[in-house]
C-alpha cells in the first residue's frame, strides 16, 4: 500500500536538498513550520505547501489499484519593486533539480510559475509542481 507519510517525507526531502544546495541562506516556511517573521524580513524567502490525494480504482472484483497524485507548491517571495529575475531564477533551479525527475518512485512534472501577491509589500512567484506515484510503485 502507498503511504502518504512516505510520499510527504520524500517530496519535502527532495525539495530541501535542492533548495539548500542552491539557496542555503534563503529561509523557508515548511508546512506547519513557520520561520519567517515578516515584520523583520528584508531578504527573499520561500514557502512550501504540499497536497496529496490517493485515488483508488476498482479494476475488477476484489482487485484495487492505488494511485497517488498531488502538488508541491513553492512560493518565492521578494520585496515589491525588486524585479522578477531572482524569482524566475528560483523556478529555473526547481526545474533543474526536481522537474521531470523520477526519484524514490515519485514522478515530478516541470514547475508552472504564477505571479501572486500575498503579503503587503511583498511580491511572490508561486511554482506548482505536480507529482504522481505510478501504479504498482512500492512506497510503503
């Protein structure tokens, strides 16, 4: 059976390895672990959100097929008026390190960037990286 916790740990570890190798001094808010204090933050930072969904299909009587899909969403924030080049460089890093890879039985797509504005005084670039665990992968 496919374990949500296995998938979560592997995806976050893959992101963390890529981020830390390329942006070691950039802070990251991980799911349920906030480290950035916007009242004092002046440098760019990232935030990660992960959504996982399991789909079960009944192939035949007594035969089930499990499939896990989801989205790794990474937002890169920078102060308003500082330009987008740093944010798009971050997306390029995500695509180089994670995009179109199959790691630990998890297949990742390329990052799809979308401009966002979430916090006053900050601009952001949200990158959605969809993933799936192919049928029959052993992720328990």
